[in-house]
């Protein structure tokens, strides 16, 4: 039976795009991937199905991953999820039925090339993010691990692109580098932009270029989000800084504003009652926290500064380790939040 399943999966993978157009009709093609919300054919951009590749092994056609849930599988698994069938025999029968359909019934819809998005626009950011892949097992995960960041809970806003274009600001030919891609969203979850961190070929550091980080789209007031905002959350400038604190407080929702200027202008979720602000040690970071605290107080939100010992929380995490960082953070939290977030993560 295992061999039958494997053979069926290979046959389906040979017609991966046709399978997707038939079973995932609420999705769309983007480059080498079919993009849809999930394996139940919900509209959205969380799930990626590889349309091209070898029949088996790494990078095989038909393999899919849902970045939001971590679910993954082949096209037989996809048919099971879409149809709700639970018995393998029923799933296999449905796959055989599909493979035996006349071509006229499953002919792929012609691929219509979309109008190119304006460089740097929100649409360009959305397209880049949709073409990127889940972060697990990629050079982006290697990069974060090398910076001491091992907790990737609620990081659907992080993705990886193996060949992301970079145009030097000083001019010169366009190049490609592997890159960590992050989604910038508004309070309603709509993507308004993206951020790129270009990486070295081995993923151990940022790429050796003048500007290894760049954002695109509408950023003011918006953020890269980790977790679902509620009454309490934390906000900081850099992605690595915020993810470092997430290692210490993995249950606390957090936002990365991407710069000091954007930190000061972040929009508050409607239910927010207490905001922790990650202060960078430079003057711009301090001024941004002061302006943000003033806005928070005016909105009736308690604002509390979290200060790192070194330049930022990622430096602290790498130098002192997770256990020491927990101790350093504990005294800066309210008593109720120590119980709510810190004790839970210990």
C-alpha cells in the first residue's frame, strides 16, 4: 500500500499545477509555487505548493507547507485535507479518479502574467513575501540561530527567499543574495510592506554589502508582528532585537517597527493596556521611546521601558545567554507579567 501511495503521489506531482487549480481553486500561481490560505482551500497566502522539481526527494514537485501552522505534505495529503476523507483507500480512489479525468475537465487555466508592481511599493512587498518560502530549514533560520535566536514560535511573518534581488544604492549591476523576508502588516493584518535582510551564502551573517537591510511599502504606523496582540505586548526597533526578547518571553505578543522613527509612530491595537518598549542604547532609540511613551500615556496605555545591558537585547542574548537574560528582564516586568509570561517560559 505504501508503494501505491508513493506512485500516486508521483503521478499527481507530475501534474501539480493542474491538481492545485482543481482542488485549490481559491489560490493562484506565483512563479514556481501555488499560493493559497491553507490545505482546506481557504483564500490567503500562508500555504505554498511547489509546482516544479524532481519527482522525489528534496525540492520535489507537489510538496507543500503551510507557514502559519507548520503543516506539510504531498498532494495525496492535500487531497485528504481538501475532501475531508480519512481512510487511505478513499483518498487513493479520489486521486485515481482525478488522474483518470478527461483532459477537457482538468485543463489548467491559462497563466496570465500580472502587471509588474512598482519597485518599493506595497504590492511589490506583497508579491515578494508571497514568493518566499517558510523559514524552517533555510539559511534564514541558520542566520537567526547564529545570533542566538532559537525560538521561532508565531513567526509566520518571517520567510526566506534564496535569490532576492539587491540593487546597490551607489549604482552598479543588480545582484541576488539569499534573504530573510518579513511581512509588515497593519492592525487588521493586511500586509502593507516587507523588509529584506540579505544574507551571506552560508547564512552565518548578513551579506557583505553596503546596505544589507531594506524595507519597502507603507511602513509608518505598521510593524512586523509576532503573536496576536491583546492587552499586553512589547515593541522594539529591529527584528533580531524583538526576536531575542521573544526567546525570553515567548508567550508575549511583540512588534518590530524596523526603525527608531517608525517605533515612535507605531499604531496601538485597540485592546492594548500595557506596552513594553525595548529601548536601544543609541540617542535615536531613547528619543523614540520617549515619544512613544508620551503617545501611550495620552491613549491611557501604561508604557514601561525595557533596557538592555549592552547595545540591544540581541547582544545581551549572545553575550550572557538565555538564563541570564531572563534574570535581567524579570525586575523590569510588572509582578503580574512576571507570573503571566516569564514563569510560563522557564
